[in-house]
C-alpha cells in the first residue's frame, strides 16, 4: 500500500487526517508533518527524509497544502525520486479519495494522478449547478 | 512610486509570505537570492524558479558576486527584493548597504540556545551582535509581512548581556 505524508502549514495536515478518519475510519501508513512559524526547515527536511525512506518499498505520496509555500518547497526535492510523487493543494475530498484508492494502484505516480484530478473536480461553484 | 530595494533575511527564501506579501505589496519586478549554497544547487534553483510569479525575474548570486555586481543591480532602478538565508550572509554584504534601501529580518528559524525575538525570528548572540552593528548605521525592520508593524527592540544589546 502506497504511504501518504501530509506536509502542511500549521496543524492543517493533522486536522485533515482527523476529519477524513471521522468520515471513512482509521487509516494506516499515513504520517503528517507541520511547518510552524519558528520551525527550522533543515530539521523538517530531515524528518521528511526519514519518512520517505520508511515507504521506500511501496512508494509514498506527499500531499502539501500550497504550491510555493515552504512545505511544498521542501517536498519538491523528491520530485524525481521514483518511489515518490507530490501533489499540492490538498483538500478533504482529495484526501478521502486518495485513502480509498490506495489498494487499487501500484505506485505513487498513479495515486498522485487520481489525487490531483479529484482535488480539482471537487471544487464546485453552486451557481453552476443551478444553471445546468 | 519610487523603486524599492529590499534586503530581507529569510531562511525559507521564497515562500508564501514572500509571494503573497512582499512581492505583491511592493510590486516587486525582480527577486535575487544571494546564497552560496543555493547558487550551487540546481534542484533548489529549479524549485525557486518554478514558484515565482511570471512577471518577476529571478537571479542567483554568490555573496562575492553579489557585492561585485551590486552597482549594476542598483542602477537597474527596478523594485527588487534581495533575499539572504542568514543574518551572517547579510552582514557579509554590508559594504553595499546604504540609506535608501530597506533592511528587513523576516524568518530565522528556532534552534537550541536561540533568543525568541518574534514568532518567526530566533537569534543567537553572534547574530544579535551583527544586527547591533548594522543598526548603528541603518534602520532594521523585524517583521514577517510588509503591512505589519516592525518589532521595536529598544534594549537589543541587553539580550546578550549575561
């Protein structure tokens, strides 16, 4: 099973995980890392490296909150690693879909594709529904 | 509007505060990363290049080359944000500082034995000494975002007294 690392500003990742578990139940092979105001990015990059290595065999998808933010910048260092993929802009529908599809894919890249597609499609402007 | 030349210490270099804050607020046209480490790291250069807004030019300099090329950078008359990873790197380019630039300390991560100045700025004694020396000549604003009020530290030197 592809592992998942939530790497976000503040406690967003932890809360997203808690909320998604509230909806679809307890998840395995998932970790979160948070960047706080005074966090040393060097230390955090070390923690991330340990987690990424932990999932070397089955692969790992890193989900970050915002492209261009520090969490995402740290994650980008792994963009060319074969067992890792990265998706930015994590939201709740994306995370739930990613958890539920983990057994149906065989690598991080395929899971990443599903995650990014679901994340985009999950955003709806209510007015558009009415105008259909 | 007069062009702005902002020297900022931020160990995260380009990130959310810089993109959403400083670049937008001051309509920055050019960002310069002054870091020997990043200059020699292709991956880091690629990451920072990919996240900058399209209307911004990004340049990388080593500390030595930055000092050497500063006259040219200064004469371009563009609003420019110049980023340093550490107080020490800023201190090492002090010969190019002048009254018409802005000096900002934004993010210096927490470590053991560091003094908490703000929620994003943690300094050790040697860094306080360097800032005190710079403060004798120039105003230094400690704040993470441009619209915030800078943190005033009246008894800055007392931080390092035993």
